[in-house]
């Protein structure tokens, strides 16, 4: 059963990493959607700041594959698999 959970982690990580390709994307909220309209916000994050998500996706996939190939039967790794799968599935949706 531990190996199957490890496979679920890799599958959920793949779904999470590929989910941005399946949507139109999020360009932020319109100014009129805030309780106090933000016509000219004082701070706006630069687009490159969101590049960290590429590293997050790669690390999730690498960790999932390492867990499957090298730690499939490890009780220490097995304890976190169901919570990780749950969070990845919610994030992918």
C-alpha cells in the first residue's frame, strides 16, 4: 500500500504542476472588485516574482519521484503522503 500512496503523490504532483496549462490563468482582480477600489495601487509585484512557482513545481515532482523510487516503503515518508496528496489535489483543482 505504501508504494501505491507514493504513486498517488507523483500523480497528484503532476496534476498540480500541469493545472496552470489547463486554465485561462489569473491576471488579478479588477479594481472594482476590492472593498475599497484600487485605481492606482502603491505596490505591484513584478511578473518575474512569480517564477518561483516553476521551482516549486519541479521540487514537488522531484520529491514525489524520489519518494517513489527511493523511499516507497519508508514509514517516515509514508506518514505525510495522504496529507500531501490531499493538498495537491485541492491545489490542482
